C-alpha cells in the first residue's frame, strides 16, 4: 500500500510549482487552476507539503503495523507449538 502511494511521490512530481502557478497532489496530478494568485499558490504549496508530511507519517505507521503484525504471528505460532509440546508431554505421562 505504502509503495503505491509513493509511486509518483518519490519522483519529485508532487511539489507545487510557484513559477507556473500550479500545485500538484501526491500523485503528481495538477489540481490547482492556472489563474491562481501568488498567495493562493502559496496556500496550495503549504497544503501540499502538509499532505506530504501526513503521507510520510502514514507510511511509517503502516510499516510499524506490518512489523508488529509479523511479530504477533510469530508469537502465536511459537505459543501454539509450545502448547502442542506440553500436550504431548502430558499424554506420555499417563
């Protein structure tokens, strides 16, 4: 998921351009009308930077979630194996 979101983000296409008066979204798509005033373009650029920061934060959270999920699965597998071994030992006692 995070990789899909960064497809155009990593290529640098997402930054707003003050010279052209256009702003771009996270995927490099132009979403600002070309007749914006400089102050409006600055607002779009600021908003775009904020969205980029949020995107980066979400990517970090997704990675941490995937790592945590993997660790939890390993723990569950380990616990399941330990329970099976204990059950087998108890069966051999009797």
